[in-house]
């Protein structure tokens, strides 16, 4: 949308580095694999160099200005009701749909009326854009994940073939391999960056950012506690601390005990994953003989 260009673009192109703050809800939480997949699609679609998604720690969402802004939309919802039969009744006496087209027209009418109500008032001085969408759109249907280019496990290099359409298991493997090569997954964050393989990722548009993050493998460093027990800003960490001496990703996360942390680390390669399911995916792909 043109109205958002000022935020998303610079010199008429999409900015190469994005920082998204979300709350921990299931539709945007970066720990759910479906959400991770969508964020990877967004990353590829926009040819980003770096995308970091950060959530508030539990209980902190109330301080998120976006959540506070959304609250005014929910409040409006609680104060109105729409007629369901503007163009005629599409339901029988049991409440079953007997005329689908009529039902969709009625639904559209209510949806458009809701948009009008929602966009009537500004929130925090900013205009609200709201559009009724008739059908689910598939903005990422043209995004393709390259097979395991740059992946350093034997199976990927020797045996991997282009997945056939509809072969869910292969498609998932390609996707998981891509995620492992490009993403750093933590309990409250997801970071995605381009890899160094030219056949896989296009040249970086902001190479100076990649240079800054080189000591930590191209990712922002872990969120760690400083000497005063406060968590440090990752940019401060990358600029002033020795990357070789840093704590591991999520090692300082208060809700992960040392025992749990040990369970979430791959015994073979010491890679950490925020969930057991992800660790299993990793073992399955990276160490196939250990199945
Ligand atoms: Zn790549
Ligand atoms: Zn491993």
C-alpha cells in the first residue's frame, strides 16, 4: 500500500533489514513452525538481507503500543451488531445455509460496514486502513525454497532431489533445511539472514550489516545478561563484547532451566533449538544415520 511506503521503503526499494515486534499470540509467535515458514516466505519475497522477529516476554504485551492500539478496534466490535440478512435470508429455520451466494453477499455487506466503522477514527493520530477481502489471498504462492544448497550434511549433497508437487514429506525437508541454513530460532525471537551461497541467496543489499554481524555467524548475538544482571542490547553486545566468550543463545533465558537447556541441544553438533520438535527435525535431517 502506498501509505506504508514511507515506513517500508528507502529510495523506492524495500528496506533490506527489518525488525518486527510481535506479541506471543499463536498467529504471529515466531516459535510456531507455520509462522516461521510464513516469515521465511516474507523474507524471500521481499529479498531482505535480515529479518528479526522479537516477542515480548510473557506479561509484557500490555506495554506493546500496537496491542494497545488494537484494543480500540476490539472495543468497537463489542458495541455494534450487524444484520445477517440485508439482501434476504440465506438460512433455513434450522440455521443451515440454503443459499451460499446470498450468504456471501450478506457477509460482504457486514464486512464492508465493519471496515467503515474501523477506519472512521485515527489511532494515536495515525489513519486506519481497512479493506474487506473476498477470498483468502496467497501472497507467497510464488516463493520457492531452494533444495539444500549450502547445507553441509551428506544426505543433502548426495541424494537430494527436487520434491514432487504434493510430496509433503520432501517439501517439509527442503523447507526445514532452508530454515536451518538461514534462521536462528530462539524462544522469544526468530532471525533470518541470507547465506553465502550465490546459487541460493542473492547478493546482500546492505553488506555493512553482514560485516557487523560476521563474528556471530551473520546473526544478532544472543540476548545475554550483563554484569548488573540486566539484559544487554544485542547491538551493544556485538560492538563491545568478545563474541567468542558470549553465552549461548537462550542460555540466559529465565524460563529455560539448565536441565531443559541441555535437552534442547543436539548431542552431536551442539546446536540449540527452542523446542524438542525442532531438535528432532534437525536430527532427522542433519544426522540421518542416528535415527
Ligand atoms: Zn541462502
Ligand atoms: Zn546436530
